[in-house]
C-alpha cells in the first residue's frame, strides 16, 4: 500500500526563509500568522491528508463512482464520511473571505495544504477544488444577493460546485457550444443541453451541487461573444436558503476513464433546468476564465502533488528493495544484495523528481503569495505587478508542472520494475491519475499558446520583461557569492536561452503566427526550467545563509544545496534544446499536407 | 473505435530501396523472395492483423483474462478463434526453420509482420511472441531429441511457450532465485517454487504450454553461476509427442495490472513439477539470455507498434475534429471551425511520432536483416560483423523504442483532449499497453547499463567503432549531395556529440563505474537519436534517388524527405543535452546519503 507524508518541513522553509512571509505582515490574514500557528496549521492539515484522505485513495480507484438505476450517484466507500470530516474541520474555507464564513488565511497557506490533499487523494480533492473555482466565479460576477445566497454554504462545504463548459462537439472552442438558455418571465432561464466530462458532476457528498453552466441566449451571437454564465443548482434554493424541488438536471452517465475513478466525471443533461444568470449576458466567458485561471494553478499543484507522492513511495521502495550490487562494491555486504538506491540510474529517477518537486513547491507557493498580493497589496502598482506575475506564470505552472508530474510518476513506477505495473503497489494509479492534469482546464498545448500568444505580448511584454529582470538579479546575486556560484552561472546561461528564444519569437512570429505556435511548447518548457531555476537560486541562497548562520538543522540545508547542485548540473541544461526547437520554426512542422497524415 | 492500417508501403520502401534486400539473394529464404511475393506476404499479413486481430483489442482490454474456480484460465472472447486462424495461416512459423516445419522466410520479413500484429493487438501477440523466444532458447541449448520433441508443435502454434524468471523477491538479480530442481532417478527433475509476472502463463489458446523455467539444483552455487534451465510442460508429453497427464504446475493468480489485460500475466506455482534440463547444468542463464536478446528486439518493436497505431488514430482524429481556427486564417471557411490538424502544436505531436515511427521501422528492419546475416552470411567475418551490430543496437532498440513509444502514445492521446482520457476512444489503452514495454525483458535502466557496461567495451570497443564509421560514412555521403545536405550536417553534429560522450566515458568511467551508470540512460537516448538519424540518412538518400529517377509515386518520396527534414530540424538537436548529462557525471546524482530520500 502506498504511503504519504506531507512535506511540512520543506513548506516552512519556503514560507519563512525563501518567501519570508513575515515581510507581508501588513496583509490581511498574515498578521496573526505566527511561526507557531503556521506550523500548527500545516501539521494538522498534513495529518488530515495522511490519515483521513490518503487511506481512501486505492479503494477509490478500485471501486470508482456508481450511478444507480434511479439516477443517484454515489462515491466510493468512505468518501462521504471523510468529506464530512473535511467540512467539520473547516478545511474548505481555509483561505476564504471571513465575510462569507471563511477562515481568512492567506492563499499561500491554503496552497501548501492543497498539495497535501491532492497527494493524498487526487480524485477526492477535486470535489472541494472545483467548489473553490465556482466560488471564485460567483464572487467575481454575481450580485451581492446571489453571493450571499450561494457562497457561504459552498465555502463551508455543505454545498459543492462544478464547471460546465465542454459539450460532445466542443471543448477548447467554446464558440461552438449549443446549450441554450431561454428567458422566463420571472427573470430566470430554462437551460437545455448536454455537458460532458463534468468533474464532480453528481455525487452524495454534499446537500446540494451548484453547477456553473455556459449557455447561449436565443438572440446571442453564435460565437464566443454570445456565451452567458448561469448558476443551476441541483436542488432549487429559496430566498431563505432552504432547499426545494429537484431541478431538471441529471447525470446521464459516469464516464469510464483512465484514472481519477474516485471522482464522478459525468455527462450532465439539462432539460429545461432553472438557471440564474450571473454577470452580464454574453460575457460569460470572462467569468469562466477567472474560475479557470485559479483552477489552472490548482491543476499545476496536482502535477506537483502526484510527483511528490509517487517519488516518496519510489524512494522508500528503492531503500528497501534488495537487488544486485553497487558497481563501486557491496554497500550491504551482510545481505545477499544491496538496496537498489545504490544504482545511479535509480538515483537519476529519484533526483529528477526531487529536484522538480522542491523547485515546483517553491514556485507554487511563490505564485500563491502573488495571488495574496494581487488581492491585498497596499498599492495599485504592487497589485498590478503581482497580477502580471501570476498571469505570466499560470500557463507555465499548469503546463510544465503537469508534464513533469506525469513523467515523474512514470519514473517512480519504473523504480518498482514489474511491481510498478501491477495494481497491488499502487504506483500505476499515480500515473493514471496524473495523466488527466495534462488535459483538463485547457490542454497543455492551449497553455503554451496562452503563454506565447497572450501572456508574452500583453502590455508590450511588460510582465515578461519585469520577471526576466527579477530572475537576472537572483542569478547575479548567486554568481557574486562563492557559495552559490554553481547556481548562478548555469542560471544565467538558461536565461540567455530564454532571452534568445524570446527575441527569435519577436522577430519571426509577428508576421507568421505559426512560428509562435510551433515553438510554444518548447518555449513553455524552457520557461518552466528557468522559473524552477529561479526558485532554486532563491532556495540555495536561503540554505547557504542558514548554514553560514550555524542553523541547527544543518542536514536539511546541506541536502537542499545538494539537490540544487543536481538541478544545475543535470536538468537545466535542457534549455538549449528547447531554444533550438523554438528557433527551428514552423516550416518543417507544417510542410506535409493534411491528407498526408 | 480505434482503427489500424498496416504500413505495407513504407515497409516495402525500406526493404527494397533502403536495405536493398535483393543484394542478399544468396541467403536462405531470400532467393525466392521476389518483389511480388514479398508484397503479397506483407499485404496478407497486414490484412490478417487489421481484420482478425485488431477488432479484438478493445474487447480484450475490457474483458481481460479469467482464472476460473477450477484453476482453468480463459482468454477474452474471440481470442481462441483468432489464434486458431493464426495457426491455420502458418503465421507463427513465418521465419521458422523448414527443418522444424517453418516457412523459412527471412527474419526481416517476419519482423515487418510482427509490427503489424503488435499494433493491432499487443496483448494477443504476446502469446506467439513468447513462443518464438522459447523456441530460440530450446534451439540454442537443447539436445536434438528434445528439439524434435518440442519445437515443431511450438512452431506451428499448437503449443505455446513461456519464460519463467522472476520470483517475488527477485527480478533483475536472478542470483537470488529460490526455485529448486531436485534430480530424479529417471533423469528428470522435480521443480518447486513460485514464479511471478509470467506472461501467457496459462490460457486456453493452445493444446499445451511449454514453460522454460530457471531453477537451482540442490548442490549448485547460490548465485547467478548456479542457475539451470528446464522445460516444464503444462501437460506431460510422451516420446511420441502424445499429451499425457497434467504436470504439477498451476496458475495461482492472474495479476491485476495497468494494461495488456488480454494477456494472462500469471503467478505460476511449481509443486514438484516434472522438468527436463536443457543445456548444461548451472549454465541456464546463458540460454535464457539468447531467448531474452531475441525478445528484447521484439519488445522494441512493441514500442514502435504502439507508437504507430496511436499515431494513426490521432492523425485521423486531427483531420476530422473541428475546433478553433488556424492562426494563419480559416482553412475550412465553409465550416464553423477548422480541423485541429491546422494547429502547429498538434502537428508537433503527430510529426514527433511519425519521424520516430518511420526511423524506428527502418532500424528495426535493419536489425532484423542483421539477425539473418548473423545466422546465414557466407563468411565468419560477415556473421561476426552482423552479430556485433545486433549486440550493440539491441539495448538501444529495446530502451529507446519503448521510451518513445510510450511518449508518442501519450501524445497521441493528448491530441484527443478529454476524449483521449475516457475509455471510449481507445487511446488510453495504447498508453497503458505501451507502458509495460519499458519494464519487462529488463527495465530500460538495465538496457542502458547493458549498453555502456557490456556492449561498448566488448572486444575493445570493436562494435561501436565499426558502427560509428558506418554512420559517419552515411553522413558524409549526405553532405556531399546538395539534395541531402540538410540531413548530413546535423547528423555529423549528433555524431560528434556521441563521440564526445563516448570519449568522456572512456576517460572517466573506467576507474569510476558510477560515472558510466549515471550517464547510461542519457547515452542510450543519444545513441538512439543517432541510430534513427542514420536510418533517416539512408532513407533520405533513397528517396532523393527515387525522385531523381522520376519515380511514379513522387508524393511518397517528397513526404519522406519532409519528415526527414523535421527529424533533423526539430528532433536530433536533443543529442547535445544528452551529451551534457553524460559529461555531468555521477557525483551530483549520488551526493545525498540514502537516508535522505
């Protein structure tokens, strides 16, 4: 059976020593966050994930969700009880606005906890994650009355939420959607259509499910400019918040899929269901993107979390499994064989994952802190700067983290040999679960396009320019210090590659947009490597400072520097090939006629 | 439902125009192989795979194999009938020795057919593939009488074969195995032990199953030098070949696994089963390696085949799925959207797969021709040269092809977006099936070690030296010709990287073997890229010559050159990063103490 230990020590290092969150004590939620409180929250959250949620992960995969003959959907054994504990513990509202009953902690803390939950049980955690996304959309565009009616019960978890975008013939291209919304005299709408791939679409965890649904009004333009957003509750809610009749929305089928079997991925049939318009008519996509952008950061964390939990299990196995001898001579001479962790190729797979996990964790918390700053920093300039950074890094975090998460889960499975391929050890589940994160909330190809097509050119390239300066400053600081020069020099070379690739795009993609799209995935990976390199630079300086100051826990910092060294000796060198691919352009990629495929 | 079309045209191009098999007419089996016969065999084989085997692939995955209460194992619906057709068609003995009832065709033809079978249904094809491996081992070491007794019925498919190596506590390190073989007065042995992960271990396809089992004699050294190889038939066979009593070998369980559900992966319990020693006692590993080396080439072809079939389905989907518009302007203005094949990032995934598939197909057939030459070439020098080449390239074909096969199957699934993640379209099955090929017959890490630890240094580096010269000559020929210079120059740079990495290993790994092991996977991929580059050089020259000669099918050759251009503009540049990883050495990889993981 797989196990999981929440990496609380690593999180505290990042929060205190790298991000130095104490500097942000003026922000709401940060002031009361003493070092002890923070440690207590993460430790309690870690224990909840380890002890309550993780033990249900295998069972959830094997049993899956069930749609009964009467249309009811039930989750795997134990999910309902665990969800009740989640609600009772107030975990859903950790970073929620106290005005709606939330605990008002910073996003950066909630994100640390979110990683633990996903690592423990990704399918389970999708139920509350989608609720968070739905809350974000309602907060962004709904009226105050609508917010008061729906948000508090969603925030405390009594109700859950979903996003309904995809239809059988359209996913990425929402302009094609066919779901209709007919206005009724009472101001509501009758929603009719079929939505597919709806995560958490129906289940038995919560009293009610608040569906956010994209649909078109009869007289709307038949393209992306004619899409409106509706709240469609599973059970109707009266003005006092009491549950009423069943709405005309049903789960038609649970999809058979590769993984995340514990989450009910539903075909949802809307048959004249009552819906409430939120935000302006025909402007629904904007609200959905608010929801989606928050969700994309969460999906990035899914990549990290699956990499972390599969790494932990592979590391344990590699320390325990006896097979063969070290090439440099027996390491376990009393035994009949050495543990396989003595073999460099096993180390390679573990170190690849570890260098990613620690770098990605730092970047995910760095981004979450920007979310706090974008909402609450003192000046508009600071808020805008944070917004720029989040916007730029969101597609990188979603795309790069999930690509690497899948790769690392695959490598962790590989450490088990044949035992990784059979179900018994649970490793193949991590691979199957991790796989979805490259697809949903916009495929990674869409993330790459968003990066090069929208985020780079926005405001004349302001966000990238500022971020490149930030990274360059960190690299220079590392070069200036003997103890971190091994970080600074390769980071500068990687930054050169990123700047070179950016320059090439500026010169070659304006008139030929295919050149941007052809290099977009390579560019995303190049930027991911530099972004993690930046975090490693910050971590290396913090670790080096701690050692210079005689920190008690010297092993932690020495190991941190050792992993940094591996990142800069073995991983970041990949930037050169991504740059070469960007600069190779679209022509060879597009040369064949479509019929030749 | 996924579909499949055997790439016969491409195979004929490789056989006639690249390998020019007509030059080998003096070899047995080649003389009668007119161009028409060859085309007919491949076309008929392709049809058999497409029409008989492929339609069972999804069903086989969904239904899996069943172990009944009485211990019988049955395969998915339709497998038994399809296998009977396979036997009736004589497909199992395609390249078999006519002395044992085989058809005596060259291996190079059988390998082309093997790709079709695996692409159509990997789980099904493992039954006959393992039989081929077992035949190879019996031929290599068994007595003439044993060969006459077992081989003919295995070759015609009436009986099937298995390999029994792995035990619960040992896979890679066979020295640890515990299965015992007690000599009986009649010269047979009583075999007792548990073997796991036995592919095709029990089933209802054939009259009998011939298990090849590694076990230790009571007085044997307790390490790899004390392992003997036994034939243990499921049903005992008398001297006239009649089937007798059930032997004491049973399937204790079918493993629940990630994929290849149509193949029964069994725990096999040997409880004093009657076994027949083949080959010398304590030398069983040598025979098993003969079997394994042939099998490794076959597993490499599994990587290619899964890449090909998933590519074909992704290409079809990309041509048909309408979503979004081309960045360069609508390509399907009459429709509401363009087919997604207009998007460069979709092309990237398709072109990556295609450039691999065509290069890997050429290399797999090139290697199969070497198997023919190693067996039958006129002079000992030619046979040795072919043997050298196979030995060198076997770990590359197994490791590189299966890594890329999994990657390409994952990308093909990605082209489908959410539809790739649900079972309905069959794409996720290709990923799950392809995954095993990185693990069995020696994990890819073991392949990499075999390459740098055994194959490179063998005979003072003779095999590599000769092969590098061969590749260098091809590259130079491409450079000399204006039409193929775009191939020759990047191939020379890639070759420089390979030679540089090799030189580094020679200077740094002799005294520190961890340096070889730490870079072994990067070296394997570097060599894989160069090996495919070599095949692309041969293909580009052939295609360019055909066009210069006014070949009728000009589109085929023009497209071949377009894919070559993509390989050399976008893919082979990766050699630089693999070289950098080799040269980064073991120290950063091994720096952490084992307890720190």
